[in-house]
C-alpha cells in the first residue's frame, strides 16, 4: 500500500522516486497523484517526505486537485537556464531537474525511475541528468520493483473502486449475452436487422459503447474470439468473423476507470444455442479445475502453489500443461492468474518460476483463470474471476456472474 512506500524505499535502498509522464494512463503517476488531465508532469517522492508534483503552468489547476504540494515548472525559467548553459536544451532540462530535486529535498542518493516517456528521449534525458547530478545515482528496476510491491496490496478505497469496476463489467457482460441471444439465425449464423451476419466487430463496438456510457475505458481492447481464435489465449478475435451457434466463444474483458484507473478482469466461455459434446467435455474439465482451485485458495500461500495445483489437475484429466512441457501451445498453456490493479498484470505472480514472496497476502487482488486451448480443433475455454484476499483472510469474488456455457437463443 502507499503507506508502505517509505519502508519499501528503505528495503530497496532507494532515497527518492521520480515519476514522469502524463497524469492519465500512466499507472505510477495515477497511483501517487490520483490521476488528472496533465499532459506531462514530474513527481518526486523523497524517502520520509511527502511527494512534490511539478507541473506545466497551463495545468496547474489540474495538478492542485491531487492535493499534493505543487511547484510550477515555469518558476525554473528554462530559457534563462538554456542561455546560461550555452543554448543546449537537453543540458538546460537536466539542470532544471537538478534544481527540482534540490527543491524537493534531495542532493545525493539513489533515485528510482518510473512513468511513461518516449524511449529515445528518456535515454538522452536520464544520461544528461546523471552527468548534471554526479552525487545522484539514477536506478532503473527491471521486472519487480518497490512500487509494484507497494501496489500489490490494496486499501479499502482501492478495493471499492475495483468492486465498482467489477459491477460495471458484469453488467456489460449481461448486456452482451442479451444482445447475442436476441438475434435471429440462418444456417447457424446470427443475423442483424438488415439480414447481414452479426460479426465480432459489431459486438466489440457495442461493448465499447456500453462501457463508455458507464464511465469506463477499454484501452487494451477486448478478447472476443470464436472457434479457432478462441484456442489461442490472447487472440482478440477476427473482427469480420460471423457469430455462429454452437462454437465456443472466449470473452475476456478487462476495462478500467476512465483516465486509466483501476481495472477489472473477467472471462466467460459461451456457446450460443447449444454446445457440441467435445466443447461440453472441455468446459467441464476447466470448470472442475476452476472450482477446485477456488475452494483451495488460502491467504498467505505462495500464489505459484495454485499454478502447480492447476497443472496437476489438468494433467490428471489427460491434458498437456506447461509444467511438463513449458513450450506447449495446446492444453493448459498459461498461469493460473495474476495481480490486478492500475495495470492488468501486477504482483503477485503465479508462474511456476515466481518467488515465494508472491503470496496471497491480505489485501491483494488477483485473477483466477484456468483454461484449455486446442486451436486446430476450433476449441478454447477459459473461466476467470477477480478475487480479493480480505484483511480477515477470506477470499471474495468482487463481482459474481453465472458460469453457464450455453446461452439459450431467444
């Protein structure tokens, strides 16, 4: 949680954080400021001190809404700095950062870098900053980081916001189910009012509209994949594919609050009208693993223990898994779940190589999503819910929704 930041900075031997980039769709900035319409800003958090937000003068009111101490970048008179340094804009900007750190209370130490910047510009800028601040060491963390560790456990307000996103998500999922089942069919294909086939693209357009009407964004798109596409876990589906009765549809939706806030993550697999025996059997295998893993979840356990359990259960059913063959592209091919928050994928991790420190600690929000994939058979099945490990150790699905495979056509 944010209240752990100072202790985590001590643990990681970090004296300050620098978060750069826009105020929206920038998880680190949203986490520390609450978001806001800032096209570009910098936040400096010195260990043991409150964060300071440096803002564009045109966006000073937006920055002030964060409730943080703000400093207007115009106060540094960049044109004068450039003249003093010989006209080099990069060196002048690096000197401005040196002064910003000084005003935030840091003249030496280790500074961890976060945020969103264009890669080439960031590379040039951070090199220039390092040259301008020899007593400061800029630190880039790869993979796990102190900020991801802080973000792993959610406070009550974060959980409230994720629960609300879950309610919006399942409401829209229900609308999609009603939308699909209300269409007439001809030769197994769903038809629109004009007699043309209803397509994956048509459904996705409706999903985006319904989310937007409820104050949610869909920045990473939706997986709505039928037949063979549903057998490739992250295939988003082919927009021109028609919706057909009887084929498995993998519907994975992971929207967020407007502006790049907290996400929800949810998957159901449907067959319209009826399911083949083969699809039904595959679905029952996934459903049994989903229920078994859900029943066994315990607070404090390493998350990867449930990945091992899912592999064991699927293997006993006769399916290939990534435990026995890490390269398999059929059967069970991914992890049992992941942390969720301002990013779709956060800590804790559940992959077999994950650390024992990736635990189901009280406060974490994770997905549970077993699945089986056989693209050459035109089959894919996944079931996913988002669960919160409550402070009392209980496991709670944040937004309930039925687990039915077949949707009856109206």
